[in-house]
């Protein structure tokens, strides 16, 4: 692993690159959800949701030379890469079902009073 600030730069680079490709436009807004479990990007009113994962680089040390399951993975410092893929965008909760004040206001208009 690299220093955390360098990992964040690499992650943002990959997210912006993929989102720009998917939306075919410059990115206006980026929102990181959770611990970078999902990243939402917008270009104007269009949105794409991306999932990210990190693959650590390194090699297997084999105890008997036959199978990696008998060995141990040794990470190589500074190696590894981020993988970014498109995931379905979640529906905004406020669009699914109105809540609270909005629901009461809409119900009053429907009743006519």
C-alpha cells in the first residue's frame, strides 16, 4: 500500500476517468458513500454509480512449491490497483414514497382541504 493520501488520489483518478467515460461529459459532482463502498458522479442531471475495490499486488510464497493455498501472500509495497465498475443507481428515498410533512401536505390536497 502507498501512503493514504496517494491511494485517495489514485482512487479519485480511476473514479473520474470511468465516470467521464460512462457519462461522456465532464463530472460536476462526486459523492462518496460510506467507506468508498459506492461513489456517485454527476454530469449535469445525469448520474452514474460506481463500486470500487482495491487489489493488492504481491506474490505467493509457496511452502512446498505446489499450491498457493499452502503458501502465504506477501504484498509488495506500493503495488496494487483500484478497480471501478458501474452499479445500478439506488432510487432516492424521497422519490419512492413521500414522508412526513410532504405526505401530510399531499394528503390534504387530495382530500380537497
